[in-house]
C-alpha cells in the first residue's frame, strides 16, 4: 500500500523521521511517496503551498500523512493546512483526547479519566475565508453553514460514535444567537439522531460546553461542532490532556483523508532533535487503523503508553527530576518496548485487515443539494449601504424609493434596529442595513430588486445586498435586534 507523505516545516522532518522509523521497526507494509508541501513551497511561488505534482500524487493515492506546516505571514496567501482540507473535502476533523499516564495534568493527578472525541466540521463556517471591507471602518466575513455539509459531518460523527461504543454524543452550538446558521446545524444533528436511537444525543451551547469541559470533562464522550467553534474547543481539550503535543488529528473525506499533527512547527528548536513526536505518532496510528493495520497500531500504541508510564519523556513534559531524552531516543524507547503492555489503558490487539484503497477517479465535482421544503418566495431585500448620516435622514430619502412594489420596513446598524424605533444611546458606524419588503405580501422578482437597486444607488453607495427569502411560508432571514 502506497501513501503520500509530506514531512512539513520546522521540526516536521525530524518528528516524521522518528515516526516512520517506528513504523519500519514494526514491519508495517507501507510504501511512501514524499511530496513537496509547506512554507518553502510557498517561497518558490506556489500560492497554495503545494506543487502540482504533490496534488496529483495525493489525489492518486488517497492518503496524506503530513507534519506541521507554516504559512508565510503577510504575503496574502491562505493556510496550506486549511487549503488541503478544503480542496479534498476532508469534511470531518476527528481529534481524540485521552488521559496518558506519565503525562501529568490537573485531571490525571485528581484521578479523573478523560476520553473525549471532538468531531469538527472542516470545510464551511468562517473558514470559507470570504471577507470584504464594506467601508473603511467595516469588515464583513461570510459564514456558510450548509445542510449537505452539516449532514455529512454529523452522520460521520454518529457512525464513529457507534463503532467506538460511545454512550453519548453532544452537539456544541450557538443556535441561541445564530438561529439560522447554527440553528441549521443543530436541526441536522437531531434529524440524524433519529436514526441512532442506541446513542444518547443532546446539545450544549458552546460557552456552557467550554465551562463544563473544564469542570467535568469526564461527562463527555463524542462532541460534534461547526468549524470555528470546533477549532477552539478541540484546542481546549488538548490542554486537558497535556497540550497539543499529545493531540492527534485525522481529516476524513469520502475519497481522500489527511492525518497530521496540529501543533506548530517550533522553528526555535528545529534541527536540534529534541522535539516531541507523540502527536504525529498518534495521528499516524489513527491512519494505520483507517488503513486496516489494527494489530500494528495496537502494538505501537501499547509500547508508547508503556514508555510514558516508565517516565521516558522529551524536554517539553514529564518528571523534571528525570533527564529528558531526544527525539531519536524517544522513538528508540518505543521500539524497544514493542510487545509490552501498559498498566493502564492498554489497547486491544485486533487482526490486521489492510485493503487496497479504492480511490475514485472523479470526472467532475460532486454537487450536494437537498430537496427544497416548500415553495420558494422572494419577499424583500436587505441593502447594506455606506453612510455617516443619522437614521432619520437616511429613512427620509429611502421613503422616496419604495415605489409601488416596496416599503421600507426598518433600518439597522451593526444588527440593532435604529429606525423606525431605537435609542439615541446606540453607537453607530458608517454602514447601515436598509430592509425593504414587498407591498401587500406580493412575491417579488430579481428584476424588481434590481430596479430598486438602481434607484437607491442614486442616493447611496450600496456595499452589498441579500434577498429575503421564504420557503413554505417560513422566513429564511433573521430579524434585527429590537425589531
């Protein structure tokens, strides 16, 4: 079986070498195709951080094992890590956080075991990276949450939870504030939950979830979340078990999957052979299990756990009264402990079931579209304009533009209504939202909207607009605060 390997930047090459040496010592039947990705590829002029040959190899093989990578700062380029995940639709980011004996934390000292799996949506949310300056004072980021994308990652989370033997699966969200975006994600969660009655499914508002994870992390099992919130909460969970140096990461897609360490490149210690390879090794073990090398993965993980129990540690953790070992020595200690069982948390040894990866040769992009629920109707439009005038002056001019099709419903600033009612204590910025709705509940057309745009643009700079849609008589847009 052949997989693509990208060594990474900074400490990446040395921790990757340590992990691959462990794999070699365990006689794992893998062949590696090394590909060019990372900061030095950016520096050669490849704006996505990978060469065309690297992309072709990864798409041919279907598996990428990668070290940490750096994105150059201040050059207007996107993160190569995010680009890789999004390009190949690795929609589910699975990160497992477990108590490791020999890695002391507040919870391990208190005897509170942690075994939490975070499944983070990996493609959408603010990670779409679609941003605009609407005025010189106002920046806009578009946050996309889609039904097909949500269903993909949530169904993966339920399937994974069932296979894991989980007792509980929790949806972390902020649907109390972001009623349409997080609301859609939460609706999808409970829609899928109906098919998995053997699992206890519940939800937590993300701020409460963060507090509960710090206070009682042992009450959680599997947590599924949107992208940005999942990013933050997964790093919080890493802190519960000793830091990012002990946090593996798997990015799962239907055709391509990526296994990586999510910690930084640590350029200050690069080349010194003192970095901790544990996170990359744990990510590699997740890859081995994904590929069917279950016996090899158990042997190596048990050796790692035994090594940690014996107090062997690199300089970033462990008992300071015992001398630390370097990267190579840490890997050698694990190899020397093949076949040994840790006193706690031993992994069951299951037979290998390696399979040749069935990599699809796709001829076109997959289009994910769900069935519309009810008739679609345009009932109005939000115009986002630039202005430093007071709301009453803006409203006076807007009232001249409604014509026979539209009425000005309200004006808001930063999401708070300022006309027809509001407060003089609401601070304003130079960007307003003008909400027009159709008269007499009539359905509007895009041509109607364009006509209003043309007349309104004579008085205002229009920065952006959004249609006000309804499906099946249900409003598909939010109200302003105070509306």
